[in-house]
C-alpha cells in the first residue's frame, strides 16, 4: 500500500509540475508577473523566492497552481490587490539588496528590511541614484521608485501600502496593468491558459519516445489460451504457435496481431505461424481463418461487437529499442491513439453508453493502479503517467468554470462580444464550477471506497 501511495504521489506531482510549468513559462514569456508557483494548495509548508516568484509546496496535495498578478474577476484592481502588489515590489527591493550584500547577514522581517533600504536610498526623501546602485546594484524601476518615495514620506511601510492602495497613483496602476494577467490582450491570456493542458499533452510523446529509445517490453504474438468454440481453435491453431505474418504483413507484437484481426471486417485472414516440434525444431504452417463478430467489453466498460478469432497471448516478452526517428514517429502515433480513445471514452460517459460509476475513479483508484504499474517496472509506470497526463490535459480543456477550458470559454465569449462578461456573471460561473468540482471529487472518492468494500 505504501508503494502505491508513493508511486501515485510521485506521478501526480510530476504531472502537476508539467501542467503548471506550461502556464508559468508562457506567462513569463508574455511579460506577466508570476507571484507563486505552488505544488499543492495552502497552507504553505515550504517555499523559496527566486526573482519575482515564490516557489512553494502546499499541505493540501490536490493539485497545484500558478498565481499571476491581478484579480481575474474584478475589472479594476481593488485596494487590497494594489497593497499586495506593493508588497511584491518591496520583496523585489529586498531581494536585490540581499543579492548585492546589504541584507545578507540581516535577519529582519519585511517591514524592517524595506525601511532599512529606503533609509539608505532616500534618506532625505529624494532617491539617490548613486546610493541605489550601491545598495541594489541598479537604479530603481518606475514602480519601485513610487514605493520608495511613499515609504519615505509616510515613515512606515504599512501606512505607505494603505495610502497607495487607497489612492492608486496612475503611474503605479500603469505598471501594474503592464504586468497583470487580466489586462493582457486576449490572445496572450488565451495562450497562457491553453499552455497548461498543452504541456500535459506534449509531455506524452516526449516520454513515450524516451521509453521506446531506452527499451520497452512488448508482448510477442505467441498464442496462449484459446476458446475452443471460436474460429482459431477450429482452424487448427494451438497454444505455443507463434504468428509470423497476417495477410502478408509481418507481425512482431501481440498488439499488431490484434489490430489486424479487429480491422479485418470479417474477411478471411491468411496466417503464417511457426509451431515448435520435438527436438527443438519448428514447422512453418499456413492457416486461413474467418473472424467472428463477438460482443467484447471495451476499456470504457461498455459492450461493442468486435472481430476476433478467440486467442489470448501466452505472455512472452522481449525488449524493443527504437532509434530516435522511429521512436518519435511511434510516440506521436501512440499519443494520437490515446487522445482519440480518451475523447471517445468521455463521449461514452456523456451519452450514457458507459456507466459513470464504472468509468470514473479517484485518488484511491489512481494509487492502486500506480502501485500495480510500479511493480511491473519503470516503463509501465511511465506509460501510466503518460496516460494520466493526457487525461489531465484533455479534461482541463472541458468548458467547465474553474478548469482551464472554462477560462478559454470566457475568452471565446469575450472575443465574440468584444468585451468581457460582466463581473457578476463570472462570479456566478466560478461558484457553479466550484460546486460541480466538489460534487465530482466527493463522488469519485465514494466510488473508490465502494469498489474496495464491494
């Protein structure tokens, strides 16, 4: 059980980092100020500030987030938002002073530290460029100069924040808007939000290609158990036979054999097989078999007629290693197949073809599967992570408020209307989205428990 939990936590943490890194890097590229990159939700249990960003780990391990400058709901920054922005500017000044050596041995809280910096840079209320370069290693930026002058005038950082939040100087708000997420052009906001799901989806072919290059086990087309009332046994195939080709196409794996049979459309199939004989010899035999259409259980839990011949693999495996080009080609194809399968699965659930209780799983189920895959080997665990990454990316694109897809829907509406939705409408949508996600989380956890207790 501990192995399952550890494997699930590691996989989930990696996927969250990938997702949030997509938002983070595109936001930074677009010039948006990223305040926090967090794995897990508050309370914050660890963190380190580098540059403008606080990199943190939260105690609630249900996901992660990238917090950018600005309030996504309000049309104008509130007094509290401006005050928080001023605190961030103070942190920039403190970081610069520490880097330059002024506060490297000082153990002060933020207010004491910023007062010391202001006292050095603007002792008489006017900013000294020479002292700034000595203390900060550079001259203050526009927004930093505004904060320094206000602290020098007020005497305390707390009072300066309150006044700046209340008065909202136009020069300060101009700098805020230049770096805030909500005030970016629509195309930039769209790109930043889309980057998270896109990172999860792009993560898949990269990992799959690495697996294919390093070596992944494949199941060989060696027949194991057979159903005696189906075509393969009636035609003369037996356990231990190795399929060499199907309709003239060379077969190297069980997946290739299965795909060729299922795509036959019921037409007779020509098999060339190798059958082991006494003394270590092997005979090559030919068979023509007509598949039978039989209802089979799909990966979504529903029944679907499929063409089969009635054989199962014996379980023989070998390690296959591809060159970079072949690995990338196969990785892209496999990723595409997995995306199509997931979209079809979601459609099956929405249409009612697959029971919701049967299709959805939560953290307990993920831990169980992760533990099982970890026992099979690193390649199996990596493929499980790939599948979850694709699911995380696709599901986040669903047009549900609070998910990335919900934000993208708002942006699409804004593009059509030429202006954003009203603040109250966005607030209601977010509340509904939060309620739906809460209900979904409760459902999948209860569903997981019901599976365990039977």
